[in-house]
């Protein structure tokens, strides 16, 4: 999902009464204050708005049915499963989220543009509603091409249900366990999930990021939101918080990725299989963020190396990055440019692997499946291109989540050692305040 910068760089004026804001003048401010995850999310959503696409002839992809089913199974409550017993351990599954239906797109965009952790705009409270309203129709069109909405909540619900069932069996001392969902820009929102956890009387709360690789603008943003919730209310939590803030090389995660890759490799013609290039694709980052010391690139690379080790380095591979936007320097090479370059060099059998995502959403279903695997592949003359299935409802993935929580509980650690270290060139004071909030939980009763 992606690009606010496309909007900021345009030479238009937004007029509200006597107020005039030149959007291009906010570029520098945006670059210095942007949050990577939401920045990429805004780009992917807005970039397609500014292009005149004619994709009526695109073939409906294999994941659309799962996205379409979301609209018929909406649950605005933050928890994933009912339990009449008072939960002893609450697990808050953190993610950005995505609009479940076309009607949810406006609120998603509005929250996105009101988020000052993402960007700082002049007259933001007035400008954000204007942007959201203007972009709503085109963004709805984009989501209509993947079944009418994002399936990310559906998959998070299913993964959470499988996780807590296993935990109740594996760790009766910390049972009953209950999972809650906390999204940043769509319901169930992180703040609503915290309120429900407090009402439920949860004794121990675990903030569990659903991003395996840590970035200050994904996991960090969600942790900041938890801190801000309590800080704004001026109260201390009734429950003891701890954090699972990264898990890029967990053995069961690696096994899931490797199994899905091998399954897809087997679908290539036998005489081409050994020559298939595996492109591990993850969200890119502006180099300004990387140079501040964000650990995301290294952690994504660690995941890739573990997966290839599991596969016995059976195929040539590269780590590539998607969703670059604007004229600034970004982490590369870019996924689309890599596909073009490989084809020009005679490598026309390609397997795309979303290595920084665990569930299907707009980046996998639209960007990888449609923009790259259909439109771009046809333009480049690709012979065979496939996309490795996301982890979604794989029971082994729910087992991985349960194992992560169980190991975390047994460790008695509040968070990883890495979380206590801010980026050397961090520019966001809230990051330090949030880290202090969580580390102090060690002394809670």
C-alpha cells in the first residue's frame, strides 16, 4: 500500500476558505516525519489513484474469494474467539490492518492522514478529510479488484484462534488465553482492544507483533500507540505488559516459508525448475530511515538466509524491495525492476515470495498478483511466474505463533534486548518514551 509522496509532490492547491496550502512545500516536512509502514501503505493506496488504469480485463486471481468472504463475516470486536472464563493471559495481535469492505476505505484513509506519526501536514485536521474523500472512489476500485476488501482480519482471527487453543493445552498454568486484534487504521483499533482487555480483567498482556521483522514504523508504531493510550489517560495499566517484538528466524516460521516455496517450485515445468529465480520481496524503506539505524533490512535478510538454508540453496535467489515512491533514495533493488532485468538477461522463470508478510492483503493480492505477476510479466515476456502462497490458515503457522508465546512466557522477559536500543539517529521522542513504558513493566505486580 503506498504513496503519500505522489500527493505531496503534485503542484496543486487545496483551498479552504481563505486558507491555501501548497502541497509540494510539505515534501521536506513529510520526509522527516514519515512513518515507514504507513508511508508505504499510503503510497500503494494513492499511487493507483493518480494513474488512469484500464484493468477491466485483468483475470480474477486465486485469492479473491477469501477477500470477498470477509464482508459476510465481520466482527468489530477486538477479540478473535468467545470465552466465558476470565482470561488470565491476553495476547494482542498487532498489525496495520486493512479495510474489510469498500465502505471501510474512507475511514481507513482518514485515520491514515490524521496520523502525525506518519506525516506532518499543514492544517492537518482539515486537510486529511479532504484527501480521504477525494481518494475514496479510486481506492475502492482497487479493493474491488481483490474481492471487495482486505482479508487480513479474517486470517488474523483464524490464526489467533488456532494459537490460543494450542496454548490452553500446552500451558494450563497461564490459561485461559484469549487473543485480541489491534489494528492501527481500521477496526478493531488498538485502543479498543486495550480497553476490552482491561474490562476482561486480563492479568498478563502480551503485545505480539504480526510483523516477523522489526521496524520502527511498523511494530514500533503499534507499540507507541499502546504507550500513548495510557499516557493520554494518565493511568497505569491494571495488567502487566510484555512484548514479542520480533521473530525473523523462528524455526517454524522458516519451515512454513520453505514448505510454501517448495510447493510452488514443484508447479514449474520439471525442465525449468532448477533454473527458477526466487525473488524474496519485502517492503522497501527510504535510505534516510535505513541510515537512522532501523534494523528492518538486516532482519529481513536473516529470514531469507534461514529459508534458503532450509531449502538447501536449491535455486538462485535475490532479496528485492517493493513499493518505492518519490525521487529520494530507497533500499533496492526494486521488485518490478528486478523482474524486468531478469527477463532481459534470459531468466524468465520467476517465483515471487512475500517474505515480510504472513497474511494476504493488498500488497500480495494486488501488487504482486496483479501488477507484477500479470501485467508486468506479460509486458516483459516472462515464461513462468508464480507467487508463493502466504501463510494465512496454515496450521503450522498457528503452531509457530503458539510456540513464540509459550517461549516468551517461560522466559519472563519483558521484551527483546534489541527493543531496549533506540536507533542511533532516532528523531521520534515517543520511541524512547514507549520503550521506557514497557521496560518499567518488569516491576509491575
